[in-house]
């Protein structure tokens, strides 16, 4: 009996890991089905109005914070890269390095994280509150598909908004680099813009757009999924379940943004 007890104690970490792996795989499959069923309803009739409303909420209302972050990201990059390139005697390529950094990596990733923090958390909380107050069940009663009414417009709006916001981020980031690199530190203005124009290729731009499309679909699916099934949480219920779902959605979205960024980058290199 003592040996059996020791074996069960030794196996408990493996049991925990296996259980968590099964939960992760189950959640991944459920999220994929959730995305598929919601995505196919985007193309149904009477969706345009709701999609435009969500584009305003997710995209237009996030533009100010995205451009502010883009401005200071470009300024910081311009400052740091300048002093690093001066040591190599290559400060003339500041525009090239800054533009490639923004278009390939920082633009899509930071935009997605900022929109997740502002709009993604809002999606989860709003749908979660609708769930715990039985309003989603009321939609079923009225023979309205909740996925079509609540989820599909948000996924469509995110796929539309993320690339546009990323473009704004990149543009403002280049302006921020100009402010510090050219106006503050004295890099030649013509060389700065010439390096940007000559170094950027179509693959750099399309790679960032593809990333932003993937991030938009990923963030909207995770946030809507967490809110939609917030009532199924075992550890809590009611308002606390909404707060946990919102936190989980934001953290999980940020982690998966970075993971998917690595996967997509590995295909483009």
C-alpha cells in the first residue's frame, strides 16, 4: 500500500500535465469550430450594418491610442537605432532599419496587442454580461442566432480593422523616427526617406498585412469565445466569471499573437 501511494504521488505531476494538455486541445478544437461557424455567417444578408458598427467600435475608436503608441515607438526606435548605428558608422541607414522593424514586426504585433487591450477586452466583457444575464438565451427564444448577431460582425470588423490600424501605426512610426532621427539628431532628411523607399519590398508590406489579418481573426475569436462560454467556468460564476474570462482572453490573445507571429515569420524568411 505504501508503494502504491508513492507511485500515485510521483505520477500526480504527469496527471496534471496530461489533464491540462487535454483541456488545451479540447479548447483549441472548440475555438476552431466556433470560428468556422461564425465566419461562414459573415456573408449572410443584413450583416453590413452590424459590421460597420463594430468597425467603428474596434477600428475607429482604437485609432488614437494606436497612433500615439506608433509615434512614440518610432521616436524611441529612432533614438536607440541612431546611437547603435553611429558606433558602426552607418547612421545613414537609420530609415531602412526603422522601416523594416516597423513593417515586419513591431507594427502588426504592437497594434494587435493594443487593440486586444482596448477592444478585445470589451468584446469579452460585453458578450459575457449578455450570457450571464440570459440575454443570449433570449436571442435563442426569438429564433435569432447569437453567433450571427453577436460574433460574426466582430470577427469581420477585426479582420477589416487590424490591417488598417497597422498601416496607421507604421506611418506614424516613420514620422516618429523622422522627428528624432532627422530633426533632433541631424540625420539627412533625403537619405532617411531614400533608405525607406529603397529597402522596403512588397513582401515586407504583404507580410505585415498577412500577420494583421491573422491577428484580427485570432483576437476576435478568442475574445468572443471566452465571453460566449463564460457561464461554463467551473471556478466561478456571475460577475466574477466575466472578469476572469476577460483577463483570460487578453492574456491568451497576447500570448498567441507572439506565437503566431513567430510561425508566420518563419514562413516569410
